[in-house]
């Protein structure tokens, strides 16, 4: 656990759950599993506050607990789950894209509440959808005067009242026309309430399935950029067919025959079986090896090499970062060492066609940034420099982890900057919110345009310009967070896939 990850977790907990939850969660991240009394003692927080903070963290699946043999309960925070908070907007947007507004609201409620019963989720989502429909309905202006009319039948209808006096005799208008009283209602007690049918059965968002979808979308986009739309649609079909049959951590999808793929292509995609076979052959022969052939039955059996695809995406990300930070020539050297695995300095100069002094400076620059490493292979046991090969190589996993560390630091800086911007303009934001509330209230009561204009002028032109600048800056910071998190997802997926293969 690096300091950058701990700092980012602390910022996320503070922003979403407050200072006390942040204090308890960060303490557990630093120390590992601890019992309740030790947490209270070490953090200097009251027992009641620690219990409430742990309840919040457990509710949101950020802390788990286990009972040891001696009967002591220990609580442990999970940094990886806390970092997933960064991805919440992306989860919600994906649900909206796949399952429209209803899916979006379901996922949003589950993420906001951690875990919920199905009945509670359905009720909340139904209420929110109803409110949205009411708000979007055309609002008719109120009539100049109320319409005072009543149905003639209603003029003689006696209202139903239940009047209970202080004496023993009781009269009620609930009696029917025959004068017979209705059966007595049983008293409502806490015990008489029926339990909710799904009480105790809780649901939560399946983040692993979202990650699988993100991975598949990245692979499809990579194929589309490298080849064409038809190739990407074939790969998308293969991934969709493998969603249930292939584990999210498997290095390959289950083998699929050419005939199965042809039958599963989208209805409007008019390509012949012969053209499909040509595309599959082309994909299998591609140097990236996203698609591989595993047999000849059923017109040919094909798989998608998920690990190879993630590795290619991660290496493309590394190359892009090197090019942005150090220029195209450094990127050429990095790409060369990455492809050739091991190269001496003279070989790098020759293959990259870069002057010796410049190539040497660039190699040392990449070496100092831990993007490449130097491996010594001695000819003799004394390790004499004159009898030793010095080979440059790229440790892909180490470089990916180093860049992950930088990404965590970048997002922490972005969050701190956003918080600073908001704090500096706190007074102006509060004033803007008050003005908006007044305007909404006056519009609801049918205020005149001149009155609304007068309220709007409470915010001066310089203040309005400052608000626009703040909004623009915050939007840029939010967009940057999402982009950096996309890089984090690619590098994390590659690191996890490599560790599972080891």
C-alpha cells in the first residue's frame, strides 16, 4: 500500500462520508485489521462515533469484519474498494446506456446506499421516476380566479365522520343504511405489522461485471482503431457470447465456432459466411493476437486472448505517456526496447537511428524514471565492466505499477484543487444558491418578470463571470479525474491479469 493510495482513499472518504468516517477508515488502511477497543484508543474517538463510522463503512462494503478463535472481532478496510468510488459516475452512466433511466436510477441508489432490499430499491426508483414525470409535465398557468362549482349530488352527501364522545355510548356515521354497525377494527400494534417479504435480503452493485464490460469495450475500440468497424463488431459478438460462459479473470474466452459466431451476429449486419471467415483469419493472423484459432471443427474454433489484449492496451498506454512526457524520440527508443526485449546501448543507437550521445541521454532519462531497467550479464565471476554485457529492458509490470502510483497522485492533486477552488468561492456559491432558491419560489407563486429580473440582478456581472469561471474550472477537473481513472483501469486490469498468470 503506497502513500499515494492512502492519501487518495482519505480524500475520497472525507469527500463522501465526512471527517469521522475518513479518520476511522484511514486508520484501518494504515494499520490493517483491529478490534473495536483498539480503534477507539488509537484514534482518540468516542466509542459511539467509532461504531457509527464502522456501520457506514460496512454498509458501503468498504470494511469487513471477522471473528478470531478467541472471540475477538477485527475490522479491516479495503483500499481497492474505496478507490472504486472514483468510478461511480462511470458505473451510473454505463447503466443508463445499457438499461435506460430505470437502470441508471437502480445503480445510483445501490451505490449511494451501499446495499438495499429489492423492495426499498423499487419503491425509491418508482418514486423518483414519478417525480420526474410530474416535473416534466407541462405546467399550466393558474387561472385568474378559482372555479366555484359543485356537483348537485355532492351537495346532499353527508361526510363520513367517526365521532367518539366521552360517555359510554358511541355513535358513528360509518354505519350503513340498515343501521348495522361495521365490525370493530383490531388495534394496531407493533406486533401486528406484517414483515416485509424480502426483509434481510440485500442487493448491491456488481462492480466486477461493470469492469468486465469496460474491458470488453476497450478491446472492441482497440480493434476498431486498428482494423475497421466490421472487425470490431465480430469481436464484440464473440465477447457478448462469452459474457456468461467465461470467468472475468480467465486469460482466454471459451472457444467459439465460426458457425456460432455467424448465427449470433446482429440482425442488421449483412455479411456472408465466407466474408466472416476471411475476417476471422485476418484477426487471427494479426501481430497483436487479440483473436486466436484453437481448432478446425465447426468451421474453425476461435478464442479472444484477454490477457494479450490487456497487455497490448497497457503497453500502448505506456508508450503514449512516454511520448507525451519525453517526446517522440524517447518514445521510439522505449518502443524499440519493449519490442526487442533486451538491447545493448550500441544496438539501440543503430536500430533507432539516433546519434550516440542523444540516445545515451535518452536511455539514462528513461532509466532514471524507472521506465526501463539495466540488466548486467557478466562473462566472468569477477563482474569486471570490460567483460560484462549491459542490456536495457522494459519490466512491463514494474513500469505499469510505477505509472499507477503517479496516477493516484494525480487524482489526489485534482481533488485537492477542486476542493480549494470551491472553498475559495464558498461565499459566492452560497449567495448564488440563495438567489436560485428565491427565484424558484417566486416562479412557483407566479411572480412577474420584472420581479424575477430584480432578483437576478442581486448577482453582479463580475460575480456572474466569476461563477462561470469556477464552473468551467471544476468541469475540467472532473473530466480530468475521469480520464486519469480510465488509465488507472487499464493499468490495474493488466497488473491483475499478469499476477494471476504468474
